[in-house]
C-alpha cells in the first residue's frame, strides 16, 4: 500500500507555481487569478474589465470550468486569446495545469500583458492552490451574505484584493459593506476592497485603474 500525504502534493503544487511565476516574469505577464462561488459574478466582471482594458492592453484569459465553454464564449468579443480548461468535475485549478497551458499556448498566453484566470466557481478549494499568479482576487456578491467572509476565511486571507460584486442589489439584501470591510481587514489587513457592479458599471473603472497600476509596478 502506498500512502500519499496531501502536504507533499501541496509542496509539489508550490514548486509548480514557482515555475509558472518564473516563466511569467521572464515574459512580463501579470497573471490575475479570479476566485469566488458559482454565480458571484466572475465572468460578468471579466466582460466589463476586458471591455475597458482591451483597447489598450494585450489581454488573455484561461477560462476554468467543469464542462462547458459558455464563459469563454461570453469573453470572446474582447479577446481571441482565450484558452479553455475543463476539469470534468475537479473543483479547482492546480499550478501544473496552468504550467501545461502556458507551455502549449505560448503565443496566446505569454504574449499577453495581463493574463486573467477565471478559476472554478468555488469559494473553498481554489484558495488552497497557488497557481503562480501575481494577484489573487476573491469575489463575493452581496447576495451571498456577510457571514461568508468569516465562514470561508482562507480565500479572503490569501488574496490581495476582494471584490464585493452586485452592489446594485444592496438595497434589496441584508448585506452590510462596513461589516464586510471590518471582517476582511480582520483577516487580511493589506487587502484592497472594491465594491462594484458589473451591471451598472459602478466601481469597475476603479478596479481597472488598480489593475493598470499593478501592471506598471511589475514592468
Ligand atoms: N444585479 C447584478 N447581477 C449580476 C452582476 N454581476 C453578475 N450578475 C448576474 O449574476 C449571474 C451570475 O454571473 P456570472 O458572471 O455568470 O457569475 P460567475 O459564475 O461567477 O462567472 C448572472 O445572471 C449575471 O447576470 C451585477 O453586478 N449585478
Ligand atoms: Mg463564470
């Protein structure tokens, strides 16, 4: 009988993530890993982000999904550089998947200035796997409730930015932005918080400006 320890597999993931980071640095690509529950608004925000940034930057996307290519199709008006990965049930992406995609699609992915990853819709597992990204982003929609930051702390703790999505619905739900900011800062003092709505566009420019600033810092 062979016994594998999860911590050793995580160690392998860390090494693969470091390899990805090195390749991305060599090519000057800023990789942004977007995480959050199914339906929290990842693809909608990516649509709005690509719409704003694609006239000025070379953008690419790795679109993670269990089975479909629907999200990739939604993003296709804004960039042709989209690589779909279907995990066929796996609940997160791992660094070796990304390493493989970078090696197989260098023209699409390594020629980009910003490479976005839409991770599998899940607020738990993706946060456990560093992909080699420069920036981790956790999205939480106001319809999910304030308690989720406290109940699923890892994603919020491990990522540099938290995006509170669907703020156009604030008046209809019991979500308190001040409480969310307080809980987030408790977990991660450095985290930047962006309340926004992909539907009305409120707050989206601010998020895009921050991304541009991150890109300048990396150059
Ligand atoms: N009211 C409102 N609905 C939104 C917003 N962003 C996304 N949605 C809706 O939420 C649902 C899920 O969005 P989607 O972007 O597919 O989420 P994903 O599963 O995280 O990629 C869709 O019906 C969107 O139209 C928003 O800012 N406001
Ligand atoms: Mg999506």
